[in-house]
C-alpha cells in the first residue's frame, strides 16, 4: 500500500469521486495520499467548476480529512480564497472549523470583514460565531445557534456591538424561532424579534428577522386540532402578538 508516482493524473473512487493532478503522488498506506504541487476537485470530468490548488496536499479517506499547505481555492479559474494552511472534510460529516470569510465596503460601516467559526456541538446542536470588524463602528459579534429534537426545533440569533463609534452607544439585536409539537395534535410556535434602536437595520448588516421596514414580530401561539365525533373537525388557537415599531 505504499509507493510513489511521478506527474500523475489521478481519479479516486469512493463515496465521493475525487480527481486531479500532481507533480508527485505518494501512497502513505491504505486510502492515504500525499501530493506535491497538486490540484483536487470533486467535479465530474469536463465540468470543473471549482478546484483546489496546493503546494502540498494530504488526503486521508479513512478519517475523511484533507490537509493543504499554501492552498488556493479557484472558482471558474478565479481565485476566491487563499491561505498558508487549511484542513477540509472529504465526506459529508459535519465538523467544527473556520468557514469562508467575507468582506464588504459600505458608506455606513466602511470596510467590513467577518470571519465565521462553526462549532459542531452535537448531532442535534450547532453554533456559528462570527466576529465582524467595521472600520467606522467597531467590532460586532454575531451568534447563530440551532437545535433539533424529535418533538421540537428552533434557532436563536444574537448580535452585539459593545460600542458603536458612530452611534455613541452599544447596540444589539435578537431573533428567536421555536416550534414544539405536543401530544394530541397540539403545537406551540414562538417568533420573537427585537433590536435596540430604530436605526438598527439602517446602519448594520443583520441576521435578525424583518417583517417589514418598520415592524418586528413578537408573538406566540398554541394550536390544537381535534374532532367532535367522526365527522366534525375543529381547530382552537390561543395567540399573543405584539410588534416592535421602528
């Protein structure tokens, strides 16, 4: 299971087919490969939409892990991401790690840069933390948590800017959605959204849910479905509803 190929073009068959080329390819054992000046993609031949280029590339299909030294991610021959080092999954298994960063330039926030980190807490829980630097306003922290259970599911989004240099005070926004299925056809739904001030959506890029420009929903309702006898269905709902008007 060991050996070396010079200047190969390779096709690795598995749960997900991988292919590419390299200056040198080493077999490090069963389902483990190290390549020099290599390319890697899972696109079908003739449809290479994206590829990874790296000075050194190591693939471990048993552990479903890939590791690259000086990688460049190219999309239709345009480099969209480069780094001194990176790891990436070779299968569909979720894993914790840094996601693709983003940047923007706006008149209200200046230069903006965000670096999301995904935390795979458990199969039914995860959290994405995104520190965002805004040249005009400061550093904001965005949090997006999700949870999933047999009887309920939901997500929470919370954003906090400790001190907005333009606005003069701290700012925050929260969004919470939850659905709970109880026995006997009874369902609870919660949809709560709030921001700290009227100009929040004007000044800051946000994940908080907007119903319209001027209103944020804050509501909960409990619904029960049943029937009287065999032929008369009915539905009863109790609802609490409010709005934050901006």
